[in-house]
């Protein structure tokens, strides 16, 4: 038990040190590879695009829920780990590895890609990560319990880039827990994960941004605002009650598995979900939502 507590404390303190090194630019390499300032810069870029070339012209620049979403960005990416998730994640990994060792498994890696060209490694990582996340996202919609957590993300009523990171902290736990095993079976480096994650963040910001860019046939591969807006539609046909367009970075999974849905230009559709007028509006009430008894709809 002592080693679990020590692991938790060391990981938490280590994360605090890493975070400060990012903010203070003491992590080495300057801005290159700096997670904190990457998030700030990519957010400012998309905010600028929303100001200069908005898709919904009448939507306020600082739309409804903008500041709440801005806080969610830093909470979900940094504060949540600082207050314990980094430590719990490290404890979970250690316990999982101990369980594997008990059964004589010392290394999960089953696909060694170190000899592959770097570009091939990054593409495999990006596609594999996105595929797993697509299935997790579907699970969030199909499970009544998990949908209660996911409602936080769908409570956005005016869409903008920062809505990308308005989500319940339980989604951090779910995504990372379910992703761990399949991605651990492929021998990637932390630098590879960082690069793939940066690309995913940029695409995620774009999917939610009040900014539209026509990409032609690439729309069948890369997720985009015209497609993702329908994922947030308040009203969907009864046969699509569990949702549509689940793509995170790639749209191709929806076209392959038949969950694509773009009946018309969705620029001005109503966003949210049925009976969302009664959904909690504040950060505190949203991050504690989802743990009580599920109400029948």
C-alpha cells in the first residue's frame, strides 16, 4: 500500500513540475513541443478565424458559454491532472503492469514499429488512436449512464472552437483507460503521441469552430464543421436517437459504419438535446452531474 501512495505522490508532484516547466518555458526546446502554449496558440488562431470569417455571421464573437468553455480547456487538459488524475493514472498503470507480471507478461508491445519510417509510425498511431476514440465516443452515446456524462459536451447551445473541450472529467478517465491497452500494444514513443495529439487538437478545434472551409473530397476522410455540427443537433430522426457523425478527427469511420448524416446545410440548426433547458449551466453543477439515478426519458 505504501508504494501505491508513493507512486501517486511522485506522479502528482512530477506533473506539477512538468506543468510549471511548460508555463515558464524551462522544459527545453522553447515553444517547440510546449503543450501549454500550443493549446493557447491554436485556440487564438481559431478564435481569429471565427472573428475574421465567421460561418454564423450573427453569432456573437464571445458566444454563449464561451468563458465556461475556455475554463474547461484548461481544467480538462491541466488542472484535472494537477489535482490527482496524473497520480491515479500512474497508479493504475503500475497495478496493471503488476497484474501482467503475475501472469508472466512483461511487455504488452506486440507490434514493433521502431524500424518503420517515422511518417508511417505517426500515421499508424494517429489512425489507430482515432479509431479507438471513435468507438469510445459511440459508447458514450449508446450507454445511458455514460450519456449522462457526455451531456456536458452536448449542452453547448452556440458552437465555437472552445466547445471542443467542454466535457465531463469522466471522459478523461474513460478515453484514457480504454485506449491504454490497444495503444500500448504498439511501440510508440512519447514524442509520437505528442505529435499525434497536437494534430487531433487542431482538428477538434476546427470541427467545433464558427469557421467553415470547403475541403472537397477530403470531407470523406477528415472530420469538419459541416459534418460535426449535425453531431450536436438538438433534433434527429427517431432511428438516429443514439446520435450521428461520431468522428473525432477522421470522418471515414462514420462513412464506413453507416453513421454519417448530413441532410442539409446545418449552419443554423438548433444545438443541444431534448429537455436540455433543465440541464445544469455552471461548471460546478456540470462536473458533478451524472452520478445520480438516471431519470427515464
